[in-house]
C-alpha cells in the first residue's frame, strides 16, 4: 500500500510541475496580440500600453530575490500555491474594462509568475536530484508550448469568437485554478526538512559573493535580454530591413518560437548528461552569432529563413540551459532556490531594459544596424558568462 501511495504521489507531483509550467507564460504572451484592442477600449496612450508588457518583468526582477525567504517559511509547495493564488487574482483583476485594475492585475500576474518561476528549479532539485536535465526539459518545453499557444489563441478568442479581449485574457485563469487544486494536495503531503532554514541562512549570505553564482545569473540575464528584444522588435526589423508585411513578420516570430521547442527539450537533457556544459554554450553561441548576423547582412529569403531557424534554436535553447545550470551548479534544493531567485532577478531586470535600449538605439540612429550589432555583442557576453557557468563545479566549492 505504501508503494502505491508513493507512486500516486510521484505521478501527481509530475502533473503538478507540468501544470505549474503551463502557467508561467500564457498570462503574458496572450496580451501582445490584443494590446491594440485594450488600447482602443480603454483609451490608453502608447507609453502606458508599454507598461502592460514591462510591469511583469519588473515584478519578476523585484520579487525573485524574496521568494526563497517565503519558501523557507512556508515550504516550496505552499509558497508556489500562494503564487498561483496571486496569479489567479491578477488575471481576474485585469480582465475588467478598468485602467486601474488592468495595471494592478498586470503587476499581480508578474508577482504570481515570479514566485512560481523561482521555485520550480528548487522543487526539481529537491524531488528529482538525479534527473535535473530531463525534468527541466519537460517543464521548459511545456512552458514554451503554452506560451506560443496563448499568443495564437488570443485574437481568435477575442475577435473570431467575438468574446472580447477580456475573455481572451481571463481564460488563462483556468489552468491556474486546476494547478491550485493539485498543489494544495502536494502541499499537504509535503514535510519540510529541519535543516532547510539553517542551510538557507548560510547560502544566502554567500550567494551574492559567489563568482559562479554571478556567472549563472549573468547567463540568465543576458540570454533574457536577447529573448525579449527579439520578441519585441523582430517583426519591425523584418518589416523595415526585409520588406515583409507586419502580418508576415508576425508569423515569422511565431515560427521562431515554435522552432525553439525541440531545443527547449533537447538542450536540458544533453546538459544533464554532461559534467561540463561548455560545448552546448559554444554551440548556442555560434547559432546566435549566425542568426543575428544573417538579419544584419542578409538580403535573400534563404538567409532570412535560415536566420529565423538559428535564432529559434538559440532562444529555445539558452533559457532552459540557464534553468538547468541553476539545478546543476547547486548541491541542494535550498541553494537552487536561492540561486534561482538571484539569477531571475538579474535576468528579468536586463530583460526589462533590453527592448527599451534597443528601441532607443533605433530612434537615435534611424537604422537597425546599431541595434543588431549590439545584439551580436550581447551574444559574445552570453558566451563568456556561459563558459563560466558551464564549468563542472558546485557553488561554494
């Protein structure tokens, strides 16, 4: 009977991790396609519309370092449960045609996702210490699949079915509600270890002074910079430099995200089987350099499509690799949670800065040349951070 109970718990835990991953992006990626409807309905200015996409990233940066403290007090499972509750409240609040509730709800969405973002690597390290790579691949691929799906469903739900942008955003509370029931069960079953608090205090003091922790954090941050800049500006780049219509350029962005899904699955699995992940870092760097260089110098359709494929591989691979490195460089679950909080705080701060900086460079130079050269330089910095983070070494060794 005990074995059956244990097996049932493991199955429910796996389902819980998958459902938690389902909720990490749709509440954000569902907004972009209907942002014009929101602007028209609420009479917002363009700068305030920009806040809708920036607020969650700022919430990620601000909340992430605090999450390990919350987990230390309530356990990972209960803290994640609270994150899901906050996410549901945020999704509900912003689904009303009210400007104040829109921004409050958007901020709460960011807080809820940040809590789940930080905790999942620690939970995987704790529950699957010998399967960090494969479990990270499972949840990062699930996250990417739902992110792309949410982007594609928003307009059909809002316009095609005439349900409005409010329903197109509110529908993503459903997987969060299902997740609450699963994690409520898991939180009741979990028993916190007595040494968690002692270890947390010890690692917390040293984490921000660890060179390896900073290398992992910078890898997370710089790849986030590349991802969010690409998501924000690729359609404009393709429209201006390659003469694509905005509709076609938008489809190219969707293609890029779907092309990244195989890399999201394969990269963590490979990384988990290697003592050093430097070869993967170099391979993704080559893909990144060739991809952005193709956008900068290429003129033919073949080069354009090749660049999109390479960037899909790059952006699909670097984020799950960063998540995997968090688990592989930490010896214990509390260390993984603390490193995750640090890395994601820095990561999403850079992510929030990236689109603004690249947009500023475009405004100053009236060309996409300087922004694309900047992205190539950032790719080199990603390589340097990754060569340090990919070493076969544990934190504090």
